[in-house]
C-alpha cells in the first residue's frame, strides 16, 4: 500500500529550487508566534472538527491513523458542490460531493468506507501518484508518506466521490494577539458586510478548523498575506480578490463553494498562490483568474471548478495592461465545465495588450467536460480582443481520460459573445512531455484566423498519445500529415508546427 516515488514527485522536487527562490518581498507569518515545539516534538497527526453550521455529507466514513498501528481517528466530512451542464438545454445540475482534511508528518494510513455500498472498484487520483488502494468490500485503505491532495472514486462515480486534502504539521503558528496578524480561530467566523479588507503588512491567518464566511480582499496594498489550514466557505462573491496590490501571498487555505471565483488577480504584481484548494459550482465558478498582472506563481494547488480552473487574460472590467511572467506548476486540475487552463480570451481592442512569458509545468489534469466546441481544450490558447499570446512553455503535463473536450486547442478567435476584435495571434509555444491516455478526446484544433492573425512556431517534443510518441519522423503514409495519425487538425494559417522526439530536439539544440 505504500506510495512509490512517482514521476510527479520527482518533477516537484526538481522545481523546489526555483520555488525557494520564489518571489521576493512577501510577509512572514507575523512577528510573534505561538511555539508549537520542534519538529520532533510536534504531533504526528492533527484533525479538525467540522462546525455544525457547515454542511456535511454522508456517502463516506473516513478514518486516519499514524502508520502502521496508531489509533484510528474519524474525520468529519464536508460538502463541496459541483455543476454539470445539460448539453440539450444549457441548464446546470448541482451535485453534492465529499471532502476531508487533516495534517500529518511521517506516514499515515487512510481508511475510506463507501456507506452506500455496492463497491466493485476504487481508484485514487491523480494516477501519477501511483496509489493502488487495498480494497476490502466497501472499505479501502492506502498509505501516504507525505501530504498529497487526492480524489477517491468508487465505481467511477464523478460527483459522489471523496476529496482528501492534507497538509504538513504547522510548527510555528502566529499568536492570536500579534498586531500584524488578523487571526481567526476554529469555528464559523464572519465579518461585517462579508468582505475582509486586508491592510498592507498584515497576515490573515485561518487556524485549522476555522471557517470564514467572507471574501478576503487585497486592495492597493503591499506585503500582505492569507494563510493557514482553515477554510473560506460560502462567501457571497470571490474567495480571494486581489486588485492593484504587490507582494501578496495566499497559502494552504481551502476555499469552498464561493458565489463566484476561487481567486481573482487584477493589476497585481508579485503574487504567490501556494497550495490553495478550491472547489466551486455557482455562477461563474472559475478557479484562479489572472487579469493584467505580472510575476505570479500558482504552485501546488488542487482546483475542481465548474468553469475554468486557471484563466489567464488581459483587460476586462476595470483592469488594464499586459499580463506576463505567469507560472502555474505542480497542480491538479479538474474542470466540470469549460477548461482546466484557458488563456487569452479577454483584452483591450482599443489599446492591444500582450500575454507573454507563461510557464505551465508538472500538471495533472483529471477531467474536462465541455459540450461547446469553442470552449474545449484541457489547455486552450484563444486570443481575442486584439491580444497577442507569445512565449509559452508547457511541460510535463499528464492528462487522464476526460468526459468531453479536446486535449489542446489553439485558436486565434473573434468570438462575438466576448470579443470586439480578433486576436493578433499566437507566437512561440513549446510543449514538452505532454501525455494523454484515454478514448474520449475530440480532435485537437489549431486554427489561425487569417494570414495576419496566425499561429506561428509551435513545437511538440515527446507528445505521447496512448503510449505512442507522435513525431514528424514516425512511420506513416507519405501523404499523411503528422496530425492525421492522432486525428488532430490545423489550418493554413498555422506555420512551423513541428512534432519531435526528445532525441531529435536534443540534436537540434546541439547543432
């Protein structure tokens, strides 16, 4: 039952140096701390009760213990919600699901019992973690040697499944009376008006077991933070809203069932969003949306949303300016509606903007369901509104079989529902080590608008579709395009599209 050292873990470790360098200027946790002792004296397992006012779910019983023979502790189950769109009517049906969370160090054994019965198979995802549970009737067990965020599926159920969120043990927590900390302890917490506006230099801390019903708002501030092992639940608007602010950190919190997006950045700079777990269904239930911002790191997040999980745009609403230097890494994404990653739709036709220098790496995409062709793509690059997308690197992306959509979609678009002009183009995209395993993908499309609004210089290195490496040099009929081998399509306004093996790419780089 022990989890092997997976490729994803290796890639995460390789990126640790870059993450440690990070983004400068953020706050510490506050000048004073409540001492929780050294790592050796800290508890090995910490669980938190669910406040009675917060809805739970009854499909699962979940227990956890320190491995191999600690005392079992029963976890309280929370109720995230997700939406499914009816392709015939456009109406959405909201489903209840399940979530538990806890902190640990060393190793723990997790026991999950499906209380509805009839279990014939169980799956722990992402698949890249390599966790094969021991199945004993309606109960399954597996071991975790380090914190991971997981989905446990019984009999391939999409919505009636269990999300397991884990953190490491906090060794030094901020003191409740620290003047630089806005502290929320366990239980349901509210603020007047439902919006908590954070001053410069302050850290909002949600202790484990805290449930804050508010939007956390960073407006024109610097060196401020939101962190802790607590939860934002059922805020009326965003979970987190960051506008015109610099040097902001959001770390470790769970954001569940907000009225809108999990988090929005607008005209923000030097922002780190790390290990945020976001679950949404209502309205425009996006995950993390980035507008007209720069120097942003999204790292180690788990997002399951009923719209785009990650969206990277330029102008919209009152946000203006280019978007650049955005890194999304070490994340797991599940889109019940729309895209896991969407780039480029919104911009400024009157003063064209650029979205550039984007890195998307070490990502697991668990699901994608979108009936509308114009909104498909596990990763979609769709510049409209005179946007130019350029210098994009996509690396080490593992796409599991999804319900409905495309693996990747690039279109220079003029979507009159959202755009007032055609996008300027897509220039310079390098995709390395992208894999898809499954049977449900529609053909991926690469569509330039015309010769002046084209897609140029797109390279795939080591693209693997159902175990087959796709390359221009692969064996195929002489009259075939490489894309014919995988039933993808590109039009005449796509130039210099290449498919290489890793050996070919290395040889080209060395020449």
